[in-house]
């Protein structure tokens, strides 16, 4: 009797499961079709939008950001449609999602600040990919502007990530906007030096360098007269890509020219009487 009751129970559960599968299968099939078609449609729209923005010559950083934002918005819409086809109440799901979003938002205030900073950088464009900037105590070339961070590549090939929140609220020096930079060098010379002869010699060195720009003209001036030295400020101009080479070459060439003319570079003297 007990065994017969057990078999009957199994048969009842099997029939119930079969009935549920039969009743639910149209929804499941419809939901899967919607999901597959939706994913392919989103991929097609993503490619189409990117092609349109490339043809309109929209800035790559902004176009990538807008395309990614559109894709994720469509994915969220597709997910809501998918679960509604499965029979899940979207109103209750939206309430749960909103509460979860609030909790996540409170716990990720820093990330939201970085997101807002990324939006400001993309909209107001203080710099773009390929620009050389100085910010937060580091100098590097912008390799990528992401939603939350900006990636820089330093001169010694180190990758630096700066959060967009502090980057957008801080001081940014963009060395690439004007296309050229002034090299600021200082030589300390002995008081026995003929200042005019030293200045003419430095000007000759700068004007003879092929990568020193003719306009603006290179300048050499007396910056300061200290207790033990004459400080000459040497200011040639160079293209951004030639800045480091010009700086190094002018230092070396001036030192060689001073040695040939007997001009003495005054070493730093530390006052130890205080």
C-alpha cells in the first residue's frame, strides 16, 4: 500500500512537471528568441553608430564613450524585456533593482565621482589622446581616456592611471596644445665672466642647432646676480617631440663652448655659516 502511494506521488509530480513545461515552453522559447535577436541587433547598431561617428569625424574618445553608453543602455533594456517574457513582474524587479542601485551607489561614491570626472573631461576636452600633460605630480602622454580613469604613458615607458575625479578637479598642464615648448635652462657663471661674450656664445650655440625654432627666437638673459655667481637663463623653443633632445643638446653644447672660450661655470656654494 505504501509502495503504491509512493509510485502514485511520483506519477503526479511527473505529470505536473510535464504540464508546467508544456505551459511554460512558449514563454521560454519566445524569451530565448528575443535574447538572441536582441544581442545581434545591439551588435549591428553598435557597428552602425561607430561608422556614422567616424564619418562625421567625431573625436575618438567621445565616440567610443557614446557608443559604449548606448550599448549598455540597450543591454539593460534587452535584459528587462527578456525577464518580462519569462513572466517575471518587471515592476517588482525594477523596485529591487532601484534599491540595489541605491545601495551600490552609496558604496561606490568614489567611482561615481570618477565617472562624473570622465564625463567632464570628455565634454570640455582639456586634453585628448596623444597629448602630453602634467597632472597630479606626474608627466606623461595620454594613451587612453576611460570612463573612470585616464591612462598616461611616461617618458620611461611606465603606464600611469589617474582617477578622473581628482584629475578633473585638479590643475592640468597641457604641453601639446600650442605644438611647441620653451626649454628653460640656467647656467651659473663666475663673476670674472664677460656677460656679453657669454650671451653671444650661447645664442650662437642655440641658433646653430637644427631643432631650435627660429620663431619664437631663442633668448638668453641674466636671471639673477647672487653672492657667488651670475645666473644666465637660456630659453630656446622646440617642437614638442624635440623638447628633450634640444634640452640635452643645448646643455652639452654650451658646456663645450664655455670650455673652449675659458668661461668658468661656477659650482654651487653652500653657506655653512648659518
